[in-house]
């Protein structure tokens, strides 16, 4: 599981820009410095099975909570923040520069208008402390890579009574041992023995709901794709299930015994008597090669 990361931070940017431009309208600190909290993002890695069926999981995210001992004021228990002596509580100070009178954020209180003589020992005067909170996240069935689940109001706290931001849980799918997902469809590789591919047969294939049986016809070639309708995933916004596509790979046998080699040599000898019939692709390829050298 990944961690949370800040996305927003617009609150502070606006504070700097508008604070300096419109600072004059803030006398008394009335509507000043009220901002919505920043949105947060949390990267959540889930299995393909959990994404297909839906699930519920718990995530632990870092959060800044109101400091308990000082009730968020930042002042030591029993004391209260005082009006800033430098700006008189306005959060802004006027500076004379040549002909111009410039408003600036008060350097002593950083625009809060308050001055804490005796800071709270739990939060060092910040009024907030870093904590962790555990949230329950409901993952809807069919969710896909990159989808986001919004947890309203679970982002960063607002500033000075502003509303909190939202938390976006971003979904990432873990690689699966058997299946690759493509929207609602699933793909898998299906190795078939040389003999089964030639003679045809029934093969067991895995699906998300368990084992299914698939009849493969005689003379099945590598690259052939069998589509099992409805054995894929039903996407969050889909009406029905996608399909499972099985890609055949004919496997050349390995670690052959002497007896197997003997049989294959015998097989090859009979095969060669009419190679064009039994291996048409190899035959036509050889013909092309011959034509190429003949020029
Ligand atoms: Zn405190
Ligand atoms: Zn001040």
C-alpha cells in the first residue's frame, strides 16, 4: 500500500497572492484566511479478484488533527492567544517605500493576527498534531486501473473554519499470474501439448469463477484465440460481463525419453513422405526460399 500525497495547496497560494493585493479589506480579521482543506490522494493496490468482485478494505492515512490539550488554539493550557502587538490583530502591516505605502503580511504572527506567548507543549503552538486515521473503503465490483474513489470530507482540514478537502483513493491493479485485463476482457496464455493440438481434445482452463473446460479442435495452431463469452469482468459502468480470450501456444515437448525420440523419428519419417500435406506452412515457406535463391 502506498501513502497519501498532497494534491492541492491552492489555499496557501491564494493566501499569499490575495493576502498581499487585497490585504486592506481584512481589518479586524473578519473573513480573512478561511480556506477549504486540500484534497489528498491515496494509492491503493488491489488484486484482480478484488477488483472483479468488489471488496472492502481499510486504509491508514496520516492526518493533522486538532490538538486536544489546547483545543486547537496553540496556546498552553490555561492561557489564550493574545492579539499580535505588531499588527494589532490585523495580520497585515503597512510599510513605507518611497512614494508607496505597501501592505505586507505581519512578520511576527504570519497573518494570523494572534500572538502566542506561551505555546502549547503538545503541538508547539501549531494547534494541530500529526496523527493517523483508519478509513474503510468500499471498492465497487468491476473497478479498473486508474479509477478513483472519492471519500468526501476526508482530505485535509479547512483553515479557520473552512470545509475539509476530499480524499481520492486511486486504484492500481497488481499484476496477475494468469490473466491480463483489458477493460472488461481478460486474456490468458494457454499452452497446449503438441499431441493435443494435433489430435484435438478437452482442456481445463482457469476463470475467475473456477475451472472451465474448453474443447479444442484437431489441428489447432499457435496464435489461435478461443473466446469464452461472459467469462471476463463486469465493469463498474458495464451492462454485462466481458469475455475471456485464451491464446493458444503449442508447446514443443522437452526432456524427451529415448522411447519418445524413437516415436518422433518414426513419426517424422512418415510425415516426410507427404510433407506438403501435413505441414503446408513449412512447405510453402520452403518453396518461397527456393524461389528466392533461384532469383
Ligand atoms: Zn496544542
Ligand atoms: Zn501580527
